[in-house]
């Protein structure tokens, strides 16, 4: 920026295993979103390597990177980013259409995924006809559409009230139990405890990396 170099993350050595449910947390500006973007091949590191499913993200051409993000990564954003003119089902179908699936199969897959996230009765609703929590569930169904190796979420509960946020984290827990690999970013240390592993960043580095013990009664 203005000729100055900002080192957003540095010296990070991390392995996320298949089936893991990890939260990245830490104060504003510590590099959480940057790390998530590196994992999702949205950004490429200036030095160091990011391997996803054995593939070095820096080795991808632009076309390969687009294909990689479409097929290997599901991304969920704080502000949902659904297409406002499309129904819930059509939003989930979009990445499937991009991946070349025919219309009949995409409709069936969208119905199945929206059922999974608890919105089987909201297929034809547009985003404005859905609550924030419901919109985030549509965004999760969309992110899962192409069976990604890795689901990434940046402050997924940031726009939701506390109760809705808790229910969304329960859905993440369900995804984890069903074998998905999930990494989400949150600045909220309490929200981070919903994960199985909490990676805390400070000033672009890993300050701690701890397993969360199962809560009593869980
Ligand atoms: N495109 C960019 N150009 C220059 N500096 C950037 C850029 N993106 C991020 N940074 C800087 O890199 C550092 C890490 O930013 P990042 O967005 O990863 O932090 P964060 O932990 O996600 O913060 P927040 O919780 O506030 O979203 C910050 O100092 C930020 O100012």
C-alpha cells in the first residue's frame, strides 16, 4: 500500500487434516481473512507454499485456479452474497451449472442440499423473503454444491443474532460429524469454541493452536 509492504501473515506452518473442524481467531488485523484466502486459493503467498489436496495453489494457472475454487473449495461469507433475483434453489444451482451439470440433476441436488440445511420448504423463496440465518443456510448449501474438499467461512455468524449464530454453528457441527473438513474465521473467542480445534493468530503468526475439549453433555 503506497509502496509500503504489509506482511499480513508470516512463518505459519499448519496442517489441516481431512475431516477436521478448525476455527481461526484473533484480534482485528491479525491476518485471519488473509490466511483463509490463502487456503482457498483466492490469494497466493509471496513466499511459502499452500497445499490443498496435495496441490500447490501457486502452481495453478488462472484457469486452473478458477476450476480449483469451483470444485475443491466452498466459501461462505459474512454477508451471504446470494443473488437477489434468484430463488434459494437457483442460488444453489449456480455453481452446479458452472460445473456443467444438467438442469434436472442440479434441481435435484439443490433440493437435497437445501433439505439438509433445514430449508426443504423454502426452495422457491428469494433472499429478501428469508431471514438472515436462512440466507446463510442457503449460502452453505451453495458452498457444498460441488462436494468441495474444504469448506471455508469468513465470520459466518457476523451478521446473525446470538441465537441464530448458535444454530448455524450447530449446523457446522453436523457437517463436521458428517465428515466435512471445515475452517471458519471469527474474531469472537467464544464462537471459536464451537470448533474442534482453535488456531489463534497474533500479528500474522500462530500464537496458539489448541484442541477444544468436548463440552459436558455433548
Ligand atoms: N489488500 C491488502 N493490501 C494491504 N494490506 C492488507 C490487504 N489486506 C489486508 N491487509 C493488511 O494485512 C493485515 C491482515 O489483514 P486481514 O484482513 O487478514 O486481518 P483479519 O484478522 O481478518 O482482520 P479483521 O478481523 O479486521 O477482518 C492487516 O494489517 C491488513 O491491514
